[in-house]
């Protein structure tokens, strides 16, 4: 039996476990630096910037979706950006990933939001096939851009 529910502050240690397990799966275990304080500030504050939906299979922690709202200037409406979707290996094959996707898509439709977007690593063929099987279009001509670390500080300090 599958249960989906919004995370509560007491779930912060579990969310951190999922984040670390996902980082391990994505071959970057040292990149997961989130802390409980980060989750309290950005997920569980009075004005959260991030939301977390937890999946439980027969009462056991099985996976999560970490997401936030983005905005389409062309459409003038928000959408959902899925930062993380993770189902523990021992729980895969029960439809949990699909249920999380359906839940978030349903929320977007219910709220009148126009998009549901995320990224997938190009080497992660099982995930790409899973997403495409559920109607996702991989936008191959689009390239992701990111400024972080020292480059972010340099950009912030640039003088015109």
C-alpha cells in the first residue's frame, strides 16, 4: 500500500538520507552538502521555497520528490520544477516513481500551473526511458547553464 504525504519538520533526517542516497546513485556522493538547518530554513519555514513529498510503502520510507515552483514568463503562470525524484532500490517496481510524478502533475493541473519540468543525467538510461514512457519530452536542444562557487562570487562582484 502506497502513501504520499507532505514532509513535516521531523522528516528532515530522512530527507537528508534520501538526498545522500541520490547523490551516491548519481555518482557524486561528496556533492551532497545539505544540512538539517538548510531544510528547516528552506522547506519548513513560514515561507518555504522548497516542498517535499514523501512516499511510504506499507509504512516504510520508500522515496521522495523535492520540488519548487518556477515561472513561465511566456505563459504568465507558475509550474513545478522537480529537483529530486528518488525511490530506494528495494522499493522500485511498485509504481512509486510513477505515483510521485502523477501526484505532482495532478497538483499542477489542479492549481492551473502550466509546466512540470526536471533534468535527467544523460547516462541515466533507465530514468530517461521511465520519464519518456510517462509522457516526458527530453529537450535535447536546450543546454543547462549554472554559475556556482567562486564563479558565482566573481559574477556578483563584477563592475560594469
